[in-house]
C-alpha cells in the first residue's frame, strides 16, 4: 500500500508540474483571407440602347414588366412574355419607351431584357461632329469698331485697357 501512495504522489506532482502545458489544445481555425474586390468597370450598355427609335425589339426574359414610367417603382401595366415584339420609341437611363406590336399598348421596360428582332442590327454609336469655330472679323488699324454688325446678331462692343 505504501507503494501505491508513493505512485499517487508522484503522478500528482508530475501533473501539477506540467499544468495545462502538457495538454495540447487544437489550433483555432483561421479565417481564409478575403479576396480583393474586383476593380470597378463601367457597365456595358444594353445593345438595344444603340438602336434607333422605331427599331423592332424582341423580349428575352420569360416575364418582363411593362411599366407606366422609367423606374422600378412605377406601376406595372402588363407582363410581357418571352418572344413578344415591341417597337422602340425612346430611352432614358437604361429604360426603353416601347409600343407593343400586338395591341399598341405603350410603356417602359428595362433595356437589358430585349434585343434587336431578327434582321435588326444595332446602329453604331452616333458621333457628334466637332463644334464649328467662328471668328470675328479683324478690326481695322486704329481700334475702330466694325462699321456693320454681323448678320447673326448685334455688334458687341469690346474695350481693352492698355
């Protein structure tokens, strides 16, 4: 019995000397690093926006709301289905004003959910011509104003200090 007591004391001393360091805790799970955000790019405009007014379009969504105005909060007038054809009448901020080919109803829909009907091609983006440069006629020597006003408006009096 004396041997059991000594063994018990040795085990107790050994355990207290090690403390909790003798027991290994599993490592805490590490969070995976977050991926870097994708660089912001300008959204690609819907091809239907480059089509001229009067172009024939086809609905590409299974269900598409025809709305009273250009916005998601506007009243829904009808629900269009895949393949329905509409005629473009105008556009505003990613929305198209259209007229239904079937019954002539008018409303607004998202430009991303329609495409040019068969045989219709997107027109190239309109190019704005550079502004015309118009120059005033040079003044005669001596600083006198021109005798007559330009044809497109009254004469402008210009004074400069020396």
